[in-house]
């Protein structure tokens, strides 16, 4: 029984005999992964940093839809290839060259693990009647255990969280509307382009940050699963869950002000009541964060294995190795959480925008290559062979990636750096748009010559090669 529950696969191809589930599973997973306190805080940032309620809500919707569409395009790759997301980067950057974006992806996982653990640790501390430090450590340990078990438990957790957290947020919204004059908040609309674009960037970066691991959770779907169905169910779950949480955050921040800023978890729980009701909502906060933190831990271990195996030629990972990699992510994230727990709100906003700078070029290159250049066909064995079709390093893609990162700098606005084009745009940060368009166009121009390497149709019968042909 335990063997059937504990996942056996890591970066290797999932064989057809072990594929299961349907596209709707992506909806419940990503709905549950977005109904939590960190998404609430992300939405609140749009108001905390100067936006009004109406335009913040509109900006968040736009960002969730745009970023969510990019993220869902990555999800649709999973059933087709049966591979984790970042292993596919070897087709663009080379078997060893993929380590460049992978290092940044691992940084992202550690950062999101830490930020989520700070808030969930506060809730866990209240439930266990301990301090925040103990709560953070306990929550991190539970996260690591669930991530070690793997894929099946992660999806079960997502289904449970999607129901429990959805019901809890409906109740909290009702309680909030009883306290707040929503009509008054909505009537105070004053459009500011920089604040509007900040809201768009916050939600778009939230969605784009899922891109490097979203296919990890669709790769077990049967190969016959519709790509369109996978796309739409993923987009629906992620955009709905995040917008729901972020809109709640906007209204809470606009109505509560410093009360919310000083204690985000405590204020949200206070909306639900006291005594047993408060305990339940602390549990809900911990459950919601557990869902997404498990994704971050699981994705982090996948990325570490992908990066290291490119140099070691490794295809299969032992259970002991799996636990070791997960432990490294867990410990690193916990250390960062403990170090930054007292300066969470401001640093988290800058962290989100910082991540956006490095992951939009990766998304652009990956999607252009998969959908436009390779036409959804990859030589799977070559992804593990430095002497194969993709080679060890693909310098043209790495150069395009670097150009994509650098092209954003003049448009970037963060606490530690502001580009020269920000002020002429009224303080607006449009770097993420540049980060999608520039590398997508450059990579398409440079990589068209590769298209001739591919056969006109998929042939071959190897299940592990996903019907890919040799060079």
C-alpha cells in the first residue's frame, strides 16, 4: 500500500501504464494552491503601496489572466511529454546549459517556501500554543514529509484544500462585508498608471512564478488528455483562486489599514471569530499554505535533481536521494524564513518583482521553442545525453536569455534598483512585458534554423521516448 502511495518517479518519463486522472484535477490543485494567506497579502500590496480598490482589482484580474495563460501553456506540456517542467529546458539551453535558469528557479522555490512558512508558521504557532519560531519549524517539517511522499498525496491535498479553503474564504468575505462599507470603498476610484501596472505586475508575477513547475503536476495525465482541456482547467483554477484571494486582500487592506499590515494572519483570523472559530481559521491558513509550500518543495527538489543530473548523467533517483534533496530545500527555506520573519511585507513585494525579471524570459523561450519551433516534439532520450541532439550547452539560447533579462532593467522599478525609463512612464514598471516580448522574438528568429532538424511527424514506438525520433 505504501509503495503505491509513495512516488517512484522524479525527472524520468512517466510511462503510459502509470498515467491516470483527468484534466479537471488541475483545476482543484491550482484552486487550492491559490486560496491562502500569501495570495491575500499579494493582493493587499496593491493597496498598501498606494493603489485604490477599483483599479487594483481590475489590474489584478488582468495580471492573473495574462500570467495565468502563460502558466497554463506550460501545464499543457505535461501530458504530452510525461516529464517535469524544467527538464524540458534542456531542449532550449542544452543538457548542462539548463542549469543557468535552474539556479534561479531553485532560488525562487526557497524564497516562496520561506515567505509561505513565515505566515503559516504564525498560524501553526497559534494552533500549537508555541512561538513563531517553533511554528515555522513544525510547519516546515510537515511540508517536507508530504513532499517526500509525492504526486498522489499532493493532488489529494489540493482537492481537500480547494473545498475547505473555498468555504472558509466565502465565510470570511461575508464577515468582512458585514464590517465594511464596500460601496464606499468602490466609489473612491482614482486611476494611477504606475499603481495600476503595479497591481498587474504583482498578479502576473504570481502566475508566471508557477511556470517552472506547473507541468510537474500534469505529467501523470494520460497522453490522450486534451491539451486545451489541460490549459483551460489549469488557467481557471489558478486565476480564480488567486483573484479570489487577492480581491479579499485588497478589501481587507483598504478597510483595515495598519491593523492588517501589523498582523496579517491575526487580522484575517479575527474576521472569522474567536475561540474554536479562530482555531479553525488558523488551521485553514496552515492548510492553504501547506498545499502551495509542498509544491514549492517538490518543485525545488525536481529542479536540483535536473541541474545536477545534467552533469552526472543521472536519470533515476533513489528514495534516499529524494529525501536528501527535499531536506536541503526545506532547511534552506526555513533558515530564510527565520531570518526574514520580521520584515516580511516590504521584502516580499520586491522578491516577487525580482523573480519576474528572471522568469519571463525563460517562459518566453520555452513556449516559443515548444509550440512554434519544435511543434510539441522533443527527442526525449537526447534530453539526458550531452552528446545528443541538444548538446551540453546551447549558447544562442543562453545569450537570448541574458538579453531578455538585461532588456528589462531600464523598465524595472524595485526598492534596490529603478531603471531610467521608469520615471518617463510615470513610475510604471512594464519590465515583465519587455521580458516576454524581446526574448520570444529573438529566440524565434535564431531558432528557426533548428526546425529543420525535426522530422515531419512523430515516429517510433518507445514509450520512454514519447514517440520521439533519434537525430
